[in-house]
C-alpha cells in the first residue's frame, strides 16, 4: 500500500521544480506552441527578415550597378511602355471604330471605361499573385494575355467581341505597373533606387509618344486595310491596334531571358536559386566593367522559412493531380487575400491609408483633366465651326444639279423641285421645314446631316447613306431607296482630325522635363518633398485654366500640368515600393494602382460630363483633390536611407 505522505512529497517536489523553471517568466514568455510543429516564432521571422534585408543590401552593393540592371531596365521599360500605349489605344481608334462598328454614344463611353476597368482588376490580381507566385512569372503571363487579346480585338467585327477582348487585354496589361516597379527595385541598391526608378517612369511617356506617332501615321491611311466581302473589314485603325501591341511583345520575349527576383526567392526560402541569380548579376556587371576576375564571395544567405511554405509543401504532395491543383489554387487565393488584409494591420494601416488618399487624389485629377483637355479643345472647335454656319431661308431651287459639296449649312422652308444631288458630300447640314419633290440623290456621303419636319415626295435615293433615321418628323410620300449603304462607314475627312494625335503627343512630350527633374533630384530632395511640392504646384496650374479661353492656351496649360504631375507620379511610385516589405510590396502596389484606375474612371466620367456646360466644377474638383493629396503626402516618412524590408 502506497504511503499518502510520500505521494504528497513527490507532488510538492514537482510543484517546486515547476516553480523554479518558470521563475522570472511572464505568461507571455512561455514556450511558443508552434515550436512543437517546427514553425518559427513570428519574432524570429521578423529578426531573420531584418538580417536578410541588411545582408541583401550589402550583396547588391557588391554586385554593383551595370549591364544586368540596364538590360532589365530596357525589358521592364517596354512593359511599362505597353501600359502607357494601352491608355491611348481606345481614344485614338474610337473616331474610326465608332463608324466601323456602328457605336452609339453610350457604347463609346462604355468602351473607354471598360479598358480602365480591366486594368483595375488586373492590377489587383497580378499584384497579389506576384507576391506569392513570383514577379517574373506573373509578368510573363500578364503580358501574354495582353498580347493575345489585343491581337484578337483587332479582328473583332462586332462591338461585343471588341469590348470583351479589350477588357481582357486591359486585365493583362494591368499587372505591368505594380510588378515592373516591384521587380526592378529588388535589383537596385539603396543609393540608386530612387533615381533609376524615376528614369524607368520615362517609358510610360515614351508609350504615349509611340501611340501618338503610330496612330497619326497609320489610322488616316485607309489603303492599308483589306476586306473579305461585306462581312469582314480590316481597316487601318485595326492595323494600329496590332502595332500598339509591339512593346508588350518585345518585353515578353526579353523577359524569357531574365531571372526571377532573388529577393522574392529568398523571402520564400529558395536559397540556392537566389544565390545563382545573384552570382549571375555580379559576374555580368563586373565582366562588363573589365574585371572578370572579381569573385562572388557570398557563401550563405539567411532565408527565413515561414509556416506558409510548409503548408504549401504539404498540400502539394497529397492527392491526385487535379486535387493538388484545386487545393493549391484555393490556398493561393486565401494567401493572397490574407496578404491584402495584412495591409490594414496595425503596422501598415496608416501607411496604406495615406498612400490610398494620395494615389486616388492624383489619379482623379490627372486622368480627369487628361480627358477634359482634348474634349474642351474639341468643344471650342465646334463652337468656332458653328459660328461660321450659313443659313438659307425660303430658297426655291428647281431643275438644278448639285455637283458640289454642302457643308455647315442650315436650310429653312426651302423648296427643291426636280433637283439632282449626285456624287457629293453633305457634311453638317440641316434641312428644316423644307419640300423635296421629284428629286434624285445618288452616290451621297453624309455626316452629321438631318432632315427635320420636311416633306419628301416622289424622290429616289441610290447608293447613299441617307437612311430613314436621318429624316426626323418628316412626311415621306412615294420615296424609294436603292443600293443604299448599309451599316456604318468610315469618313477620312471627318473622323481623323489630327488634333487628337497632336494634343496627346504634346501632353506626353511635356512629361519629359518632369521626369528628368524628378530623377535628378529624387535622392537629393527626397520623395516626400517632390510628391507634396509637385501636387501643390499642379493645383496652382489648374487655377490658371480660368484664364484659358483659346485652344492654344488650353494646350499650353495641359503641357504645364502634365510636366509638373510627372514628378509627383514618379515620387509616388518610388515611395510606394519603399514603404512595404518584400512579402507585401507587389500586393500593396497592385491595390493602390487598382484604386488609381478607379479614380481614373470616376474622374474621366465626371469631368467629361461638364464639357460645354461649365469649367468651374472640373477645375475646383481637381484643385481640391491635388491640395488634399499634396498635404497628406507631406506626412509620409522619408525613405531615402531606407533599406528594402
């Protein structure tokens, strides 16, 4: 029989031992329960990541800046250039496409917004995936989608297919901006990061210039197209859509020769792959500098391993191929969404909020005014054109043959008896309360021409585009149409005003001074001062629009605004890269860039609705947005001496 006293003594000794083992420790200092599963403590992960950041910066300084970075600079610059081109493609082809595809005003507006909608979703999706799958892999897939659907859109004969293909094309190219900046920044050392990211921004400007020049040189050349019967038409604007995809195609080819970001690989515990890439960067740069004997001395890089790595490895090794794919896809979505949610954690909440305000305010004003400037110029042109209109009242024309074009005229209460209208163009002409009797219309091309409250008797229309929809409240008696042109038809003189190309070209070219200044002073002045100062100066530029009453004045203000805004954009993109850790950098950039596209949709829609009504509201809206964004930007921390985390 056991002694109760002895049992109590052993129990007391056990309690004393436990007390000795835990003496001096709080409950928070007890053993981390994940340690039993081999999962590192979060504090250990953070410490390892800090150590990795410092070591990686030393490695990049040892690798130097040379041929490898410049090659990557060109390849990624072309991807960024493709994004710039995408923003202009629809605007350039719309005047021709609206005739070729018979687009209504609502359909035209939807087409322009759909591209930005695709880019918005693409930025969010590809940015999130790039932090989990890899920068290079995601960028290759995104550009492939853009190229494929841009190619298909050029052959789409119907509005629905064209809209769908441009949506998916925008979805693909939407990933370029968040991935390009994230990818390139991870090959740069701290002292050169701000400057070279700013130089990279110039490719967006080059994209605008490229789009303007190619559109100007291709779209008005109607002989460059071909047709297969009446059902398939391939006009010159479709050739431009194909040419616009060339930067993305060249970048895609170049990316096949580029490696993954070693910083991403190290973050995901892929030490050997990262080491090989860093050695390649080192050897490429030093061979180009004439020092091939310089040896890459790094032998060990500390790479933290997280619970997510273990989780994916376990899941990828179980079940059938389909099950593994389904589980990995579901897990990937969860990890991406978890990463997005982490942007609102206590550590990053204020940063994300401030940057979201800055991105939104800048994009709302910039894209809103980018639409408003050319629309306002077009409105002024139309006012001048209408001011020169010729009005004919009560004229009577009998047995006359019209063999000359009619343009910018209004005919009221006229009588046209046994007249012939043969092989002429009727442009911006209105017939009101007029009589046409025994008339003959043949081979007529018209634009912006209507017959309102007229009486048409015993009249023939042969090979014209004057259909019944152009006769408003008219009385038609014994009227016949023969061989009339069905559908919509391009009009070279009307639809290809060089103004749209010239304004876009000047606006893109005006970005050059802002790019140069920001690149040269990004490290000297600092990102925060460049962003805040540029946004506040841009706000001042908007007020000068109150003094702009001519086309030349508006174009000058557009150039000034675009030039100053470029510096702000460069600073915003640099500081966004630097304020987030590697595991969240592309996700954050993608989320903020998606918000930028949302602001672009809202700004362009709102500003365009006030053209011809008032310019006070667009100016005040842009002024308030820029002031708000500029003041918030001044609250951001200075990141010039910040090592990428």
